[in-house]
């Protein structure tokens, strides 16, 4: 964490140099009134105070206060301005990384956890930098100056005796440091768990209502809220020890200073003005030490926050680096004896896959649930690392040799779990192609069989879909996702069980429209409904990661096996049989 702060200070050395000068001026200006009061009292006691001298003292006090005010304003502007810049820089950096991460990363980190890191941990890092600089430099300069004034110009004996309670406080503060860090991390984790549940409830509100689980969710929410409250109280207790101990030992130091100072005054070793100024200096010293104690507590928060952000930066998504070859057009995709195993699984999800898809063809991928259909697509999209068996070739070249960005631009993908932004219907569709024309928009609405639904929405295309499309039905969300993919006009369209929420007639209409709109273009259709792939050029049937049947729709219908059984069953209105 401190290396980041030093790097920031070096990068903006000019501003921090000005801030350092402002600190020196501010520290002197804040200490000057106490010295002026000392002289004023001694003059008054000695009987040498005149009206002219009195006005001069008042003017000096006013000027010192004005300089301190301006110095503090400049200091706050420069230091906190840089802390906000640091927050902005880290947020952009982490957000770019989040955009580049693949499935393995998001399976490791929960949404609520990522939210906490972005909205709480990153600002904490920036604020701690500002307060750390202020405390170490401003309070450091103040403490050094005070020690010089108290020891050199008042009484070294009085100063050292008064510092004993503060030294004891420093030892206590040292032992409490690790407890503060642990307590803050516990509090932070409880907030993360609370965020997780709120996000889950928002996303699954319909399921919760239809299954009468609202009371159960409320019970769990109360539990998590209680955990947040408990961890907050624990953190307040431990940090309260910091603050209360500071107040206690500061008061003891004041009592020692007053008592022993009175003895020195009686002996004539100090003047009344010196004793009063000493008490004021001691008060300022206590405040500075209290500030440093507070920043020690903040530093523990900063260390936890920095560790969480570094974890995001250092976590790998298990993908090899992007290749250097640019991909302008895909003429062929070939899986050569291909196999893949997820990192945490013992058995491979794909084995001995041998299939070729040529430009302009439509490949159907069917099979029971868990047979490896989606995994096969994810390999093509580079959402997981390249498999450890065989090769996946594009235009005869290994897929990992291609630049990831140019590769992703070749695909329009509609996943099983479609995602809609909390924007209007129109904005969601145009997300993949903001420059699309009204004619393009009309075409994809017709192709996705969504046009008739638009008229029924309260504000048509401008209707807000809500968080993750909560205002739409399942079928409407799927069709909107298909329209968004179609308007991208990508060379290859991938539908991963993207028609599961629509009826058979709607599915037939959409498939026919897609073939008309994308005539001569490449398509991959993953589905449970065999009617969706009847117009495909070639179909593969997967089971336990292997191809168990392949051929044209007509060939498979006449070939004994899973495909023919399912085809006849579905023709009679039956559901997909998960058996082989």
C-alpha cells in the first residue's frame, strides 16, 4: 500500500511539494498564536502592556489565523484532489480488468464482493492516502516544532515528565493495531454478504414470490443485517479504545503538566506566560498524537482494502495471453480430436471432438443436459483456456494464436442465461450496434418475433426493462437478447439454448426469420428442441462430452439412436428425454 502512495507522490511531486510547503506554513501559523499569547501574558504581568502593543498582538493573532486558514484550504485541495485522482485511476484500472476477465474469474468472486471492492475498498485506499499524508507530515511537523518549543524555550523537565503518559499510550496503540485490522475485515465481509443477498433478491424476485419464499428471505436478511450490526459494534469498541485511551492519557499529561508546572512557577523557573503556553502546546500535542492514532486505525482499513484490490489485480483467469494474429474473417472452424477439462473437475467435459464448420453453414449441437454443449461453445468464445487434448483451429490456425478482441468481434452470442441492462428495450437492442439504423432495428424486431410485443409495452421501445429485465416475461427477454445479437451483424451467430422460453410456433417463426436474415452466413445452434435444427446443414449429438451421433437432419432421423428417439417423441408433443 505504501509503495502505491510513494509512487503517487513521485508522479505528482510538484503538487505534493507545494502541499509540503503549505504544511510548514500552516504549522507555524497554527503555533504562532500560542507564542503570541505567552508574550502577551508576560507583558501584562510585568505591567508593560500598552494599547498600541495590545492592538499589535490582536493583529498578529488575526494574521496567524488567516494564514493558517489559507494554508489548510490549499493543503486540503491539493492532497484530497490527488486522493480523488487516485481513486479514479484505480477504479478505471480495475473496471478494465473486470471487462477482460472470463468465466473462471466470475465463478471465484461474488457480485456483492466485487461491488464492495469497487465502491468501498477503492475509496478507502484514496482517503487513507490523504489522511496519512496530512497526519504524518502536518502532525509530524507540528510535533517536532512543539517539542523544540517546549524543551528549548520553556522547560525540558516539564516536557519529559508530561510525555510519559503519551509514551504509554503509544505502546497500547501498537498492540491494538492488529486487532483493528482483523475487526475491520470482519465488518467488511459481513457487508459483502449482505450485498450478495440484496443482489440475489433483486435478480430472483419473481422466483421468490412464486415459491412463497419471501418470509424465508426476510429471515436470512435479518440474520445478515444482525451480523453487520454486530461486526460494526465490535469495530467501534476496538477503535473506541484508541480514542478513549487518547483522551485519558492526554488528560493525565495535562494534570502532570499543570501540577509540576505550578511548582516550577513558584520556583521562578518558568513565567506565567510560559506555563499557559505550555498547557496550550500540550493540548496541541495531544491533538496531533490523537490524529496520528486515528490514522493508524485508518491505515488498518487501508491495508485490508489494498489487499482486496491487489487480489483482483493478481488473480488470473486461467487464459493464456492474447495472440497477435488479427482475424478479419472466419472461413472454417475445426475441432480436431479436441478435449477439455475444467480446472476443478476430475473428469473431462469434452473428449475426442472431431467436427468442422465451414463458412455459411449452420451447425446444430444437441444432447441431454450436461453433455458438454455449452462447454463446446465456451471454448470457441475463449471463455475458458484451450483444452489439453487435440486442437481447435480457425482458418487452419490454432485459436490461441489470434488476438482476443478481433476473435470476439466475429461472434454474436446469445447465452442460456441472457442478461439485460436496466435501460430501455431500444437501448438494450442497440447495445451491440449503437449505429444501427431504424430499418435495422425493425428487421431484427421482426426476426426475433418481438415486434408484436413492443406495441403492448407501456412506452414501446422506450419502456424500461428493469433490473436484469425483471419487467419482461422469460420469452420476451430471450427474444430481446436474440434481437440484440442479430443487430450486431456478426459473421457467426451462436444461439445457446436461446429459445427455451418460447413456444414451438414462436420458435419456428424465429428460426425461419434467422435463416432468411442470415442467408449465406455461419450459425451455431445449441438446443434441446430438435425442431430448431431441422434446417441445419449438419448436427452433432453429444453425450458425456463425446459425439455419439452426427450427420444431416434427415440422416439422423433415419439412424437408430438418441436423435431419432427424441425427434419422434417431440413430434408427438413429448418433452426431451434425458436418457440415451
